[in-house]
C-alpha cells in the first residue's frame, strides 16, 4: 500500500470568550470535506469551555491572555501540519474551504499564504474584514477589495478573480507552516491587530507570494468581544500600523515615507481633538508614547528583519497602492475599490 501523501492541515482556533462562537466554529470545521487535519484550540480567555473535554482535538489553556499574536505562535509551535489554518473562534468555514485551499497551495511552491473570500456571517452577501483581498498603501494604511474604512460592498462576484494581495486577515489565515517559521512568526508585542499584516509583509520580504482564493469561502462575525470604538482597539491599530513601517521598510524609503505618515497621524489627532473625540485622541497619543519608549526594541527587530530580507522594496511596492487611501477616500470620494488605481502586479499567474 502506498503511503498517504495528502498533506496534514493544522486548524488552529484562537479562543477568547464566547463558547457559543467556538462551538459553531468547530462544528463547521468538522463538516469539512477535507479530513486529514488536526484541530488545535488555543484558549486565551478566562473561561474553560466544556468543549475542552471532547476527544479528537488538542486543547491549550494559557495561564494569561497572551494576545492574538502570541496565541497563534503557541498553536503553530504545537502544530504538526504542512499547512496551518488559523481561525478566530467567531468564524464559520464552508465545507469545501480547506480542500480548495490545499489544492491551490500545492500547485505552486512559491505560495506562502492564501486568503479565502471573507463574508459577514449575518449578511452572507456582504463582505467582511479582508473581504476579497487585503490591500495596503505605501503609508501603511490597510483596506480591502470590498471594504474601505466604513464602506462595505455586497458580494456580486465583482472580485471573483484570484489575485496577488498584500495581507490576509488573521481571522482566516491559511499558510505553509515552514514559511511562517522562516519569516519569524507573529510579533507577540503587537498583541492585537495588524499582527497578520506585519507577518505578511515579512513573508513578502522572504520571497513568497500571497494570493486571494475566491472559491474558498468563510463567514465572520467580527469584534464580538471588543467594540470598534474601544480605546484599546484604536490604540493597537494606530500603534501597530506605524511600527510595521518602522520594522519593514528599507532605510531610504523609511526616511521618505514615515515622516509623511507622522504628519497624517498628527493631522488625524488634531481633527479628533478639535471635534472632542477624546477616546480616539487618547489612543493616538498612547501610540506615539509607546513607540517613543520602545524605540530601542523596535529598532532591534528592524535590524533583524532587514538583515534577512531577500526582496527589495521596489518589488514589494508592486503589491501596494501608491496613492494614500485615506486621502482618496476622504478628499476624492473614492469609497469603492473599483475607483482606486490597482497596483502593477494584480492577477495571480501560477
């Protein structure tokens, strides 16, 4: 009998409160048409779900909330699969999702990370989070095909093309385990938000591709435990987005682009202060203070990344948008991806 060459997929579910979400997530995974997988639940919450007593999957209970980034790293450290599929506990995957992703990943050795189509679990015809492909502009502001800031599109098949993307949401993050290890895994100091974009950037610098696979579909609730106006959420988003630039840009481009980013962040801060949006103002101020106080640590990480990089910024910029998305959105009313000029390298060719 020939040995089974079907690759093992390690499904890593990051859990923080909400046993009902976790139960639905696991049930959806177990309905998968792909069966050669292990399920690893990483519990970052205070509760101990009854599901932890079930057989058939591995359960890790962290003593403290390590944050999403380090929780992922713990799961990857335990995983045995050739591929890892990291899921939020508030995600439900379609039955053929994993099978499609495995087939696509196996056809191209240069692929590092793949993104399924991400839709809203409550309105299944509307996009969610990284939607139909995570994008970013050269100042480090992320957006997605189908979702730019507060403008969310309906899925009408307008983005059913497989393309190169810049980032993949951590809510449904399918990757080759060896590629993530080579890139250095998630930065645990990010704790929450932007950690997946930072890792995707480093995967690009390692010479791998990241693509969107529209045939694979997942459904996401989003922010079930922390509201979008929560001050800590806003703090991590602003802080980590700026740290990404400091770590991953080469020095010539850092000297050009980071001052522009600081000017924009300062302008946003001024806007919030003058409109008495104190929570958002405090979040940005806290972000500035953290970056200043942790500059030595950030610089050490930057040096390690730059020493290992295999790809120039010019190549990375092919998958970035050259015009700042905030200005296009706020000043020119370009609220839909179809109205924004795409990067040079768009369509995926295996």
